[in-house]
């Protein structure tokens, strides 16, 4: 299980988000807390925290307390204003509106993986593709594939969620993060380059979902009859 704690939420909002997170990812377990802080003994059993502004102006303090407890943090920012939050802090990620449960869950798992706290296996194995997240290595049928950092991150996000469709906007926010203001076309360019490195006639990993985005094909899912060039 992936254990999350929700901080800065009122009880009703916390309950709604907990249900939504469990709905998009059954592997998520929400840890009970007072909604304000986590003590060190409790933090040892938690993979990450999602922190929301509670309307009391204490978001920076709440984020800092979670980090001091050793937790990777995803901050649900209310808008583009980052004042008061140290954006250079390690083990910290952001989610801008709209705050979809799917993106929150994904960002929490990514920041936990980067921090080294996540207790799950560090390898992602889908069919003949293997991603070693400790070594940042990708292999297809045992052969190492050289990827740029953004290509690697894009592949890791898709391969960790086989069958799930990601819009270009979500991939842009997740891989290029909150401060990237380029157009979604950059996602298409990186997908094309990534496909040229990991795909051939025998291996069709990434599929286009027209007018939406992309998904990583599940091993038991037959490949779609579509143009793989975009």
C-alpha cells in the first residue's frame, strides 16, 4: 500500500478527497491524523503528504512542518502565487488548479520515489520493458536504451500506469512541472522521440488516444491500428 496523509483540509474535504484518491488508485491508504501536523513516529509509516491551504495563511508553515517530519510533500496551490513557499526545496512538488485526484496521486508517488522513502519495488516492469528507477536505466528485451531526462520521466509516468490515458496537459504539468509555460506540442515531440528509441515492429508500448493524449499499452491489450508517429 501507498500511505498518504492529508494536511490542511477540513474533515469533510479530507473525506471527499480520500474517497476520490482511493477511486483512482486502490493502492492508496489514507492515514488518519489531526489534519494539521504529523509527529515523527507517525511519519515513519507514511510515504508522502498532500498539503492544502486551509484559509488561515499558514500554508508555508504547514509545508515546512511536514518536511521537518521527513515527509515528501505535494502542495495543492490555489493559483500561480508561490509566495511564502520555498520552491527550491527538495522532496517537494506542486499541483495547480484544477486539482484532479489522479494528478495528486501521481505526483505523490513520484515525489516519494524521488525521495527514496517509497517502500515499493524500485523497478517498473511492463512486458519486455524494464525501468530501474534507482539507476535511471531503461531496457527493452534486455538491451539498454539511452534516453534524455525528460524522455525518461515521460516514460516512467506512462509505464507506471499502464492502460491509463494521460492528457497532454497533465503530462506537461507532471513531467515539465509547474513553471513550464511551453505549449502541449512539446509533449508530442518528446513522445515521437521516445517511440523512436523504444519501439519497433515487435514492440508497441505507447499509444495515441486521439483528441486526448497518450497511454502505455497493457501487456494483455492488443495494439491499436493507428499511426504511431504522433
